[in-house]
C-alpha cells in the first residue's frame, strides 16, 4: 500500500448490527480477513445483506483493482473472534457497562499489541478504558453509516491511550480508504455527532410545534444546505457567503442573529407518546412504501454519484476516494505474475448490473472500460504510477480497435489478459483479451499508446526505469504467437 498506510491481515468485529456489519463489509472488500461475534442468530443473514449492498456500491464507486477479498468467519465466542486479531472493533450497544464487560473478555486473549477500537457515538474513551488492564491500546474509531461508503472516522484517544495506538490506527484506516480525523481532546459525542444532535433537537421542536413535517424538514436539508455541506462543510460555506470581504464580513453581518431566539438548542421537547407517534407516522408516510434495503440502495447510489462528482474535482470525500484508488493501483507489484512470459492478468472483476443494457448484456462501452483499466494496471506494472505521472510522464492512448465476440450478463466473473506486442521508444502496443471463466472469449482490444511529456503535452521518450521495465515485458512476450485479429484496424502493416 501507499506510504503511511498498513492493512492488517486479520480483524475482529464484536457486534454485528448496522455499524458492525458496515465495518465487516469495508474490511473484507479491502482484503482483510474478519471474524465476527454476535450472539444474535440472525447476524449472518443481516451481515450478508449489508455486504450485498456494499458490493453493489463498490461496483459503481470504482473499478480500481481491489486486493484479494478478505475471508469472513462467524465466531462462537468473543475469545474465538479476537484471537490473533491486529484490529479489534467493538460495535456493541451504547451502554458503558456492556462495553466494559466486552473489553474484559477481549483482554483475556487478545494479542498485547492489538488495537481495540470502539465505534461508540459519544462515550468518552477515558470512561471506556477505566477498568482495563492495558488501557493504552483502546481508542474510539467512530465511523458514519454506511461505514463501507462514507470515509470519515473520528479518532479519539483517552487519557491512557498511547500515541502509538493512534498512529497505527491512522495507517490502518487510510489503507482501507477512510479519512481519519484525530480529535486533540476528548469530549462527549466528539465533533460530528454534536452537530447532528443540534440539528436533531431543533427538528424535534419543529415537528412538535406543527411548523414542518418530517418530509419538509428533510427537503430543507437535501435540496438546500445539505448539498453545500456535502462538499464544503460549514465554515468554508459561510466563508464563501461572506463574498469578497470574507469570513470577517460574514460574522459581522450575521453574528447578531445568534442572540435572536431563532432556535431552541438549549431546550429539548419531551418525547411523549403523542410526539413519537406523530414523528413515526409522518416518517412512515414519507418513505414507508420502500423497504429498508431499497432505501439503503438509493442512499448508496446517491452517495456514489456525489463522491464521483467530487472526485472529478479532486475535492473533499472525492479526493479521499481518488487517493484510495491510486493506492489500490499502486499496490500492484511489478511481479504480480511469476511467469511473465505468458499474457499478464491485468483485470478481474464481477460485472455489475448497472453495466448492462436493455438486452441484459454488458454495454459495449464497458468492454472499453475493462480494457482501459487493464492498460492502467499494466502501466503500473511498468512503473507508471501516481508518482511518475506527478513527475511529468505518462502514456496517452492514440488508437483503439475492439472486437465484440460474445455477450456477457450481469454478475459474470470476467478477467483480462494483456500481451505486449511492441514497446520500443515512444510507442507502446498492447493487445487485451477479455474472458468469462477460463476460456470463453468475450472481446479483444488492441491499443496504441504514445509516451507524453505532461508539461509540454508532446510525445517523448519514457524514463529510464519505465523503459527498462517495459523492455523486460517486450522480451518476455517476444516468443508468443501474434493474437488473432492483431493489426486488423490499428494502423500496423
């Protein structure tokens, strides 16, 4: 993985609810083996449903090649789950006594250097670690639902948490595509949930006083300031609202409003049966026509679209996504295949349903998508990684020819093999085969690329290390037969 990241081989998750299941999905998608303990006999079914949604989201979020999928096991006891685990995630209900009892069981068998990370939404870590024998290894790692998609994790240490625990946790979270936010001081509910609590209190009053329904309150967020917050947060949003005069002007203009009785943040309505019924009935009318799983899919699809848009601008959560994808690509070693005299496997993935057309077959553009990403993987095998591109060198595709030979349906397991036909000087000539299974050929893609100096945007010779790596592949593939269809429309005589 990239510098400053570390992916553990084995993690344990204690508690298989919505948050615990989300952790499981993110970890196994990032190549971490996971053992789960939860006494609820329904947990395997529930976590399987969460993983299905996570896989649906990941297929739309990125085509970057993930590591080999982690293994998932369900343990019969806490001791069985945490044995040999490098990261132990506690995601049990928000009751201090229950969490402390779980830590007592964990400490009986956990490795001395295991990190114990609580997913609590608000209990201070010093309180959590009060009865522990080795409190230095406990911290809070507070994620946000869905854990497998939203990158933020608040890291909070207690009075006895070691700096080494925080440092190692930071490396692990970054390795699995998250944005760790380290709070310098512990405080109840940390940072993000304190904002959510303030908004929640005000929303309860608005419903109770008959000012707005649950749907109207949600609309005020999702059609308005929620879109700004999604990509710019609070202070930067207000900084922009201040215009050219900046934040000082904004505060001067709107600061006096803080003394007006606009909110009831210091007061909480009593949650009477009547108020609970009002909120519940309005909420059911708002979205009750869809199941929870349908709502989760809709939520995830929208989050993917927002994160992809932010990635295109290298901004916010999109930048975290881009960094994670780059790390996945750069993790591909030059020796990914021991026998480089054979065509190289450069892509393996399952076809998501979103890739299919009205005939139920994979859309023709997705064949090119597969070949494009296979080319990216081969580039990294040759050393054309993020650092090389940042230094000013890259390859641009100048000509492509694809033969569509067979159809493929959603959920099919496909893979690409890549053969190097030529690679001297500025030119690189690749030939890809797309297969389902071992031998059902779906398509071929032939590509001519030119090395480019990114500063001048003109063709140039590749760097010495890239040229040397590429020459090794050219020599290794020199004895392979020319693929059927090669040169048919690629401009090679």
